[in-house]
């Protein structure tokens, strides 16, 4: 480990054997331990104790005790807490960036420029929405009260470890809910730092609780607990199904942001020189470990050769290597299971007969250790191929040719997923028309800037419910009609 890596681990030394419940760091009932691996070296960083169902019960009880007071706390006081949280994230941005780079291999430049700042944005937007949202409105003598749903179990993944936490915690607290967070045990360092920050921000005891653990133990216990009113999970479609099944007997709300296989449709007039490099970069951002990554590039057949050339040139410009280096653009994938998955899917693409434009199996030639993958582009891919249907979650892009715009839309919708999508074209009217035909929760036309106000969520197997912005706040609210209010 480098000196910086050691400092991150040393800072958390007193937290790695604790859970955060009722405003205190306490020893968990759980005895199982989990080793945190540095994906750039494949060496252990540290280990930590995992909670169990009894710890979940303690955390839920603390959240339940805190709910009656927190849910009626004046909105400006809830917003003031969110403001302190936002300020502390910005103050501690470098520590968070170093932790994220260490635990899941994000290039430090990317962690600094994207992973941490966008996480802070979710808290800022939740703060602003809380102060402007009409929690009580009237229609004549009918009043509509929007009030906190209750105790929320939040299950977050390893690929955007801080960003996904703030996307859930921010609006939940803004709504007046209390929460129990289960972060991924594969990237727990930034979550522990966040719990420390919550304590320092002055969160009331029980309003925010954290229990580290596995999905089958802690996630299942949280989902099934009768005193949890809502579960919000970001993860694989398989994990989302298991959570929904566990939650069903208690009839709680379940919001799921799950897998994706997002299309990037290039209309015949698209500016390839601009759109292809941006499309490859978007598909391989965070080393392809984003559920909404546009990893299916759907292009006019007559422009296929030009697309292949531009895609290969873009992939060749990436610097794959040590995530601690400021020059690195792409570090390793986050863990061994994901590395193996990427390698298996590259082999599958070759076996299916797709044309390998660049990349391929194995690590880059100059890297001997670490979960590094070669940025890979396949072309002449058919829509039914496994590499065009299954989420790979790595730096692998597939290019699918089409002969008509109707066929392009058909290919875009030819998947069980519907999370994100992109459309490229100079004729904005035509681009809008195609965007409206794609069955997806979010569509980007010509690579616009990211917006924390844009609701995000899926159709089909990509889940249900929405995060971010006003819609993200409303997920944590119940609707009460009061007749005769006037």
C-alpha cells in the first residue's frame, strides 16, 4: 500500500469492527469477517466484521424510535442538516476520492472529478427540493398531505459507492424518513467515511444507521423486516428480484434500480467525429461499471467502417493502469468476480462470431497483476447475440448495424432492460421522435450534460421507481387525502 492508502485504512481502523446504530459506533452481533481487496494489486487491504440479522433488528428499532420526531421536524431544520452534510462532503472530497480509488479501483482523476462531486450534488438537490416542495396542497376543501413513508432500508452497490448512497439518503432524509443503510461489503470504506460524516454533521440518533453485511444475510433481513416501510435497492436484476420476494409478505414499497443494456442510436445524419468518441467514453466510463452505460452502439450499416475506426482510436487513447496515477483514465474493474465475468463475455463474443475491432481477452500487455481489462469493441454484432443482450459491466462495447431507422428502434428495444438510452443526430426533431419511441426511463440526445434533477429509473427488468430530483424525493413520500380540510 502507498502512504495515502495506509492513512485511509488507519483512519477507519476503529470503524471496521463496528456498525453505526442509534448515533453510536457499536460492536455488531455478527462474527463473520470480510476481506477488502485492492483490485489494482489483488492484495488484501484490511478486513472488517459483518453484521447479521440481529444487527438489522437493532438498527431498525433505532430508526423506528427516531421516526416520530424526525418526520415532523420542520423542513428548514431537515434542510439545514442536509446543508451540513453537503459542506462536509466537499470539505472531505479528497479523502472520499482516495477511498473510492482504493476500494474499487476508480482512477483517482475520475474519483475526484466525478464520483465525489456528483455524490455531493444529490445532497444539494435534496436540500433544495425539501425547501420548495409542497408537502401540503389544497383542492378546494380537499387537502393533499405528502408525508414521510417511514423507516427505509437502503441497499447500495459497489460501482458508485458514495454516489448511490447520497442518491438515496439525501431524498429520504429530506422527506422525513429514517434510514438503515446496507452498503456493499465489497467497497465499504467510503460508506464508513460517510457514516462518520453523518455523525459529525449532527444527525439525530437513529435517523441514519449503517449495518455492513452480505445480501443474503443483512439485505434479506432488512427486506423482510416488518418495521421497514420501504426498501430502495440499486443492484443487479437478480438481487432486485430476491429483495422484492423477501419484502412481499410485509407489503412494503420496493423501489428497484437494476441492470441495463443501454442503446446508443446513431441516426443517418449523426456527426460521427464527435459522437463516436463520446459514445465510447460514455460506454466505458467507470470502466464500464455503470448500469446505464450505453454499451450497444447502433449505427447505419453504410457508416459501419467509419464507426469502427473512430471507436478503435478512442479506445486506444485510454490509459489503463494504476488508479493512483493522475494520468490513468481507466483503472481495474472492482473485483475478481467482475474480472472473470468480463473475460467470459469477451470469449463468448468471439465464439458467437462477432468481429473483434480492438481489445480482447486478458490484461493489457504491460500489466501482470490486478483486475485490469482491455478496452474492447466488437462489431457486426447481431441483436440476439449474448453480448448484445446481457449486461457485461466492464469496458466492452458492441456495435450493431441497421438498415432503417425503424430497425434501429427495434434493435434498441430488443432487450429485457430499459434503464438508459442515447440518440445522436443533427435533425433534433428526428432525434426527439426516436427518443420517444425507445422504451427506457432516461434518454440522452446528443450527449447533454448530466443533470441531478433528471429522474432516473427503469422500464422492464431495469426496475421500478425513480431516483434523483423531485421524483426521487416523492419515492419516499406517502399520499394522504384529508377531506373537509377547509
